[in-house]
């Protein structure tokens, strides 16, 4: 039986879904009837009500028209609260709020840094402090957002997370020896997690120089989704051609990965160098 991901009951997205279901049932409308008015499928309505899908502005506006702001509920205002959640840039929200909470398997590659899901708070904070024009408030919001993302590893049945990163990441100074020791300790700790697999990649791996990316396997036979990074904005897509190209690159990189046991030995060795 598939595990249902834990979702913050106080989040605006949960409130949106709960109010949608309550008003639909009060109006004696089926999910199919609401789907017809929203121009989507019954499954999509179900996912909205369960907070497994992030609503669009159009969804909110049509629901306000359908229920005529019943009992003072404004779906447009709830939508604004959802998109105003601090920490994650707007282009990343669909990944952090819709993809990661529901994924079954996450595969990632990073040639430069420890992947975000495995970062310590101190490591993440030093990365965000180096962002151009970052204010202290923005830094803390982004650190908090990153730590929230990591909660998917605490689920009763967490997703399988398989990460590849370049060996040079272990020696790239982020915040100094204390921060690096803490980060490498965190990697060694996470390596004991039954759903986390960590492999270090030989630095001679040229296919990995194109940049970092993530591949998400979703439930219910949905197509894979990828997120590939760029300095200004990530590309998040399920386009079959792009997903296939990323999968080919992932497999090419994986050929250069050390076995997990050897990878952990390398991490332990570099950890001693930072002491």
C-alpha cells in the first residue's frame, strides 16, 4: 500500500483543499461536477482537495465564481498565501511544493555542492550568504525552506533518494573546517538511512560538467519530471525528449561513480583531512 506523504496541516495549500471539499459537499456537488467547471479532471480535483497538487490562479478564480465567496472563503486569497510562502523562489515552488512531497524516487547529480536534501543548516546558510545582494532575512528564509524540504526523509515510508556528486565537492570549502566536518558527518549519518544512497563520482567524469539536475519518479504512472539548474532559473519539465536526454546523461555519469562502500570510505578519509 502506497504511503501518503505527510503534509503540514497548517499550510495554505491544505486549507485551500479543505475549504474546497467542505464547500463542494455543502453544495452537494461531485468531484466530477467541480472538475467540469474548473476545466480539469476528477483526479486533479481529488489531488487539490488532498493538498497533493498546487492550485493555479485560474483554479482559485473559478472556485470563487462557483461558490460565490461562501461564508467569507476567498480561494484567491488562499492562492496568494500559497505562492507567497517564503524561502523558495517562485520558479521552484512547483517542485518543492508539488513534486517532492509526492515523489517515490529521487535521483540527483551535483558537480559543485552537496545536494540540498543532504545539506546541514550551517552548510546551506553559508551558501546562501554568498548569494549576490542576499539580505539576512532572505538568507534565513531560504535556509528554513531548505530544511523543510528535507522532511520528506522523515516520512514513515520515505522516497528512495539516490544522489551522485563530484568528489571535488568534499574538498570545496564552504564555511570552514567546522562546517565541512559537520556536513561530512551528516553524509555519513544519512548513508545509514535505509532509503538514501550516496555515491561519489570520479572527478574525471566530463559528462557531469553540464550542470546539476534531479529526476523525480512520481506515483500513479505519472511521467518522470526533471529539474535542471541554471544561474537564474531552473528548468522543471516532464517533456519526454528532455527527460530522456537527462536520463542518458545520468546513466553516463553513473558509470563514473564509485561503489557505495568505496564512496563512504572516501568521505571518511576527506572528513579526517578537515579535522
